[in-house]
C-alpha cells in the first residue's frame, strides 16, 4: 500500500499542511510527512514527521517530529518531540 496524504499540524504558532506517503512497513502503517515555511529573517524551517500506527490498528499511534532550518549545516535533523495517542472508549 502506498498512498499520498496530508497532515495538519498545529503544534507551532505557524499552521502548516504536511504532505507525505502512507506505507506499510513490517506490518505497521507508517505516514512520513514533510513541510517547509518561512519563519524570520528569510530563514526557512523544515519539518519532518514519522507517524506509526502500531499493529495496523487505529487505536493508537506514535509520531516523531524532526526540524531543521536553512541556516543549519548539512542535512542533519534535530529531534523535536514525540507524541503518543491512544484511543479510549467513553462509557
């Protein structure tokens, strides 16, 4: 399975749409997304996310976010944050 997708990120003061690919890796759905946008003084910020749906179920996911800017040397990404979400049932 290889699908295109969008992810709306609202964790920064700047709202941005990330575009990426949904694939199956080792029996897990994985959404890899990227985005870039201007921040200040002509600097561009780049964002890359890796979202994994564990065991091919919509009940939980883990998302790792990496960032870098146009001022950074080379292609090295800085690990920014980890999000873990679990679906709960309300009675």
